[in-house]
């Protein structure tokens, strides 16, 4: 299967899932995960209409960006160490994986130095797995309040990663909890913060994520599978 065919199939499935949930498919964006993918294949995906790419590592983005340029949005989707925040500000249009005050503070420091805002999502550990990154759902409000004091960070929503399971239905509670967490946060007064973006769902479970309210899907293998 070509990347073009994979994308067409993927968009059909996203549209079908959205319609099942009574949603507008146009409200759902695709962030194509390019971890370990060669530049030539990423260029092919961009030529097929991909407008957002997600990288898991700062180092890999540093290697690829000179060839790919900034015609697409670059999202940091992997765990970001505070010591890599300076580079992340230079490379990315959004950091989806802010999960601590220390990481946020490191981003804010560099953003302030160059007077550049940074769009961010707060990563929430809705799977409650100890090995996973992300703030516990109960701590999301505290983290939002802390980030709200940082003048260059623009909170646009939340992100989560469900457990890797054979049955996508087992991921549904994780996606539902993220949606419910966002709803609780919307009901409070956080000036300048928005919780419209829900980044959740990957190649094996994105249809369930769409049904539960995902607005941004992080999909790699379903795009690049041969």
C-alpha cells in the first residue's frame, strides 16, 4: 500500500468514527508520527497533504528539519527532558507532552529569552500506569494553574497515551477520562487557557478515541505501512 492509499483509508475510517459519534470529521486533525521514518517517506506524506508531523525525540527532529523545512507544523510528542527544552523551543510549534512544572519552566525560560510564545498540551496519565509519563488527572488543575503564571506558554488542551492493548475498547476509559478532565477544567476560570485540543488515539485505537472526543490523532504505522 502506498502512503497516499494509507492516508485515504485512514481518513475514511476517521470520518466513519466521527459520524458514529455525531461529530464533524473536519474537527479532527492528524499528527503523523515520524519516529525512525526516513526523510524521503516523510516528504512523500507531506506531498499527500500531511500538515502536522510529530517527533518523539529532539535529536531526531534536529536531524530531519533541515531537509523538511517548516512548511508543516512540528510537534514534540515524546517525553521532553528539561535540559532539552531550549532546543525544543527552536524546533517545535507545539509541545504536546508537558507533564511537570520543571519542564514548563525550562520552556518558559527559553521562550522569554527570544520573546516567542509556545503552544503546549498538558500530558495526563489516564492509564494510571507507573511507567508512563504524564500528570495524574487529579493534578491537572494544579499544573494548569502553575503554567498559567508563565507568560509565554499557551495551553491549548490535554494529551494522553492509552495502554497498548489488543482490544481497542480497553483503551476507551483512558480517552473518556481525558475528555472528562478537560470538561472539568473548562468549567473553571483559567485566563488564556483553552482545553479544546484533545490529543489521543494512535494507529491501533484511534477510532475509539474519535468516538470519545479526540481532536488530534497521533498516527504513524497506519500511514507508513507498506
